[in-house]
C-alpha cells in the first residue's frame, strides 16, 4: 500500500498554466505525475549478494579509509622523492622488499629504496614508486644490492596511492535512492559491509482490457488477437525490479472491471492497465477508474500514445497509483518508457535518472507534424567512419510491434519540430535495458 500523498491531484493540475486535458504536452504530464507521487517508506535489510538492483533506503557511510594506507600503484621500487628531485640519474641501495598484505619494518633513509609490489603499503620515509621496467642495471643478488634510476623517469610522489583517496572515513560511499549495480556490491564488500537497508520491492498489478483479447495458449477466434501488452509490461516491470501481479485479460464488462481494479488496488502499490482509456462505446474503464478515486484523463500531444489516465484509486482502506495506458502495443511501450518508468522509480525511492540520450544524424528524411512530440523507432549504428547515425525501422504505426522489436533506440522529435531532412541531427533515447 502506498502512503497517502499530502496533496490532491486536482491541486497539482490546477497549477499548470493553460491546463487543457485535451492538449497536454509530454513535459506537463510528466511534471504532474512526478509531483503527485510519494515514495514508499518500508525498509528491509538484505545481505549484499541479495541486494542487486534494490534501492538503498539510507546513505552508506564509509567506516574505514579506502585504501587503508598509502600504497604502491606499481610493481617497482619505493623511494624518497628527494632522491629523484634533481631529475638526474641516481643509484639507490636496495634495503628490502615488501609485498601486498605485509609491511616493511623500519624507515627508508636517503639513498635507499625498497622493492615493492602493487598494493603493498608504502615503507616509512617513502613517497614515490618507480616501475621496475623503467629502472636499469639492477643488482638484486650481490652483497650490496642496488638499482639505477635513469634521469627524468620519475618525479616525487609518482605511483603512490594515498590513504582514503578512494573513500575517506566518514564520507558517503553510496547515496540513498541508488539502485545497486554490480560495482556497488563490490564497493560495499570493500568496506566490509555485509548487509544494507533497502526499500522493499514495489508491487505492481497489471491487466489488459478488451473482449477481443486472448492470452497465449488460448484458441484465436475470428476477430480476436493475442494480448502482447501484458507480456511487454511484465518484461519492463521485471527489469525495473518490481514484484509483478498479472491479473490477465479483463473483458469489457463494468462488474468485471471494477472487481479487477479493486483486487489490484488491494494487492499493489501501483496498477497499470492497457486499453479502455479512449472514447469507444465499450470503454468502461474510465468510468470505473473515476468512481474509485481521483483521476485525470489526458490527451497527450504525442505520437504514439495519445490517451493516458493517471491518478489514485482506493478500495477497502488501501490505495494505489493508477496508470491507464492506450491499447496499441507500441503506444504501451512508449507510454511506459516516458511516463510510468520514472514514476515507479520515484515511488520506489530511487533516483529517477533520465534515459540516456544522444544527438546523432538522421540517415533519411523523417516526416513530423509540429505541435506534438513524436517517438519513432530507430536503429542506431556507426557509419564506415565511426560516426553514429540513426534510421527508422520501417513502418511506424502504433500497432506494429515489430517496429519496436527491431529497434535499439527511440528517435525523440520535439514538440515544436517539423519535418527532419536527411543529415539533420535528432535526439535518440537509448533503451538502457528497459525495452
């Protein structure tokens, strides 16, 4: 169950200058959704090996210096910087050796050095390391082992890692809201941290609406189609790290729709539907949504995915955020990517970093109507000179799911932009593993 938001949806909507539900821009709708969402606050502790992709509930503060001591970045010789400050060739007496995990006893005096391995603590008195491959005339086995350092090959302070230069004691190693990556898990281990506080997983329920829809494995009668949207949504929600509740296909029947909404609301933090938010005669979905909570219904100035419903519904003392997406398969994917993704990340308490964008050249002309944002499916690839270009996947209809399957990016054509000529720069949005 989500926490009750301290503000009303109507209050947020009313703050938009020139608000028109029949002509919402993408940016306006995104702002309303962002301001209305309140993150969950339930925290649990997990072993770090189980915490991959989970959202940190608190800052992780380093309890040690990393590295814990000045150490060598190279296999070579540790020495006093003053011995090479002149830049002249110098021969130094080798007075010992030190490996990673050990310490050199005593202090290195002027004119002396110590053989040192990568990661080994710097001996007392030393502040510089010269890689062994840069030395000449090394006598390691004689009665008085020594090594010659050629002129100008090392400067005072070279190849020394300072104590705490990676992380200092008391500094924030990982911030609250971060979705943990494999490198973060390694960083936690390097700090000796065995378990971390994370936000619990979001529970997201979803279903498709329509009498014409059939699930995979069912016979396909005349006039019916297989429901692909639930499978697409399942994949995207899984990649976001959500616990998913698939409620199947719900027919265009008011009682069945209300039952599905209530069940979803009582089990989940968020509910996603596909279909039933346009103006068709059998589209009861909007009516049921409105009867169960505070909802707004928009016609977004975008293509594909114009109709969108957003709000919050309640049942038996529980509430959930609701996203009503259009029914066309490509529109579902686009709407999820540009509206639902960031909202769910915010709800989970995560940093909702925008999807990666690049500016590249269009290989062919692209038709575009000014006054709406268009998301066209593209294939990003380098040319023979290594410069990145993008081309369309082919037909761009919102029902052509193949256009999304073939794509590796979305071409984002801004609200005020018109037709694009071949060779002009366009913005492409990388899928970042979501689609």
